[in-house]
C-alpha cells in the first residue's frame, strides 16, 4: 500500500512560520521552507527535540503544531533537549537546583510541575492522532489507507553534556528485531557515519545504532540531533557482510546541507533546487516500487536527517516527504 510519510525533527519549540521570511527580527535568517501549511501525509513523524529549554510553552507550541498537521497519525519521540520527559534525569536536575538554593522556591516548584504538565499536553493531543512513543520498542499501527506500519523508536543518544536520554558511548544496546519486518526506525540521534558529521568535523553518531539498523535493514531510518548534517542518503547494504567492513554500506546522497551552497551540480542548479524545496515546503522522495528510486527492501535503507534547525538554531531546513510501500493491515 503506497503510504506518504512526513518527517521532521529538532523544531525546538518553534512553530512553522506564517511567511517565507523566517522568524521576525532574526538577523541573517535564511528564507524558511518550514511554514504553514506543511504537506499532507498519511503519517507524520517527529524525531525529537520538541523543545529547546524543556519548558511548558515550547512543548505546547510543538504539540499544537503536530495536532494541526494534515496527517491522521502523528508519531513523536523525545530528544536530548526534552529533559522533563526523562523523569529520573529531570528529578535529579531539580534536586540539584533546589540544594544549591540559588533559584527562588516558586521557580523550583514550577520545575517540579513540568513532567505533569508535559504529560497533560501529550495526553490531550491523542484525540488529534498525536502518539508519543516514550520508550525503546516496536510499535504497530493500522493506518487509514489500509496499511500496517511497524516502527522501532528510541530517544537515546550518546552522552554529550548534561542532557536527557543519554548513555556513555559503547554501553547501550538497541534491540531492533532483525527479522520482525521493521518498516521505519525512528531515533533522535544518527547512526555512526551516516549524516552525523558535526560542525567540529567529528562524526557524532552511534556505532551500536548503526549495527542494529544494519541487522534490521528497515526501509527508512529517520533521525535528527545533528542539525548541520540535514540530508538523506539511500544506502545499499553489501552482502554478505564482510567482517572487516565496519559500515558495510555504499551510500548515494539525495540532498544534504551543502545543497544550500554550490553543490556538485553547480551553483545555479543548486539554488534552483533549494528554491523548489522552499516552495514545496519539503523534499519529496519516492522509494515505492513504481518510484524513481524504487528501494529494494532488505537490500537498501533510506537514511533521513530531518533536523529543521540549522547549527545556529534557525529554521533553515525543510521536512522530508517520503512515499513508501507498506504491507496491508490484517
């Protein structure tokens, strides 16, 4: 069943703009393709960093945006900025602030209420098809178009600063079932070596996540987290997996952050491409059997870094709109 999926991430509490010019008063903000109305889809996926500072107005704005999307089902995970959704971490942060005594008691009490208010916002959004996926795991959905969607979701990322949903590198196991027919892996962070290069030149992705995705070979793996690595790559997995080839793949870039510069096709063509992205408010990709790319299930995976914000926390990027073949429900 042909199914259209709208993918975005790292909106950090910012709603789509009402005009192409970006947020009012933001100097140097490039024209924004992140504006109302976003494209229609059968499913929308937000890959985390729903907020910037984990405050209630930011989460309210994000869930208000999600509720308005023209998609019957909207799937959401948390990111490292969404501290109040990681209850144990949030409680330790609030306890530390309270112990220092440098923050007024009313503010501390407001912080303590954040997890409850966050849950209220999440619960209220379910009536509009917004489903928050709180834990690592497999989730099955029957879609309005008659398709079945099987997702593995995880908010976890390698430790970097005092953020939420983190683990020391090399210590976390992503239990993505290798033979369970996972259609889409949704994580906040990228796998190691795929759309994960940070502005300091380091590859910030996770080795264990890459290995788990390699074993599962979903049709799509979508994420965000590394703003400057926005883009998509269609990966063809090598077979059989050679033991000395850590990454076991060959990638074909579809669009990347450097598309905003000259790009391999020349400056004029790159500008025309970006103008089209902004006009359409998305990058369309068709990996159905009848599509231009025609993904080969089990042999290929489309990796998508869907971060809306650039490295300066401005909405310079556009969402992805991916057409995919899914099995019939039932």
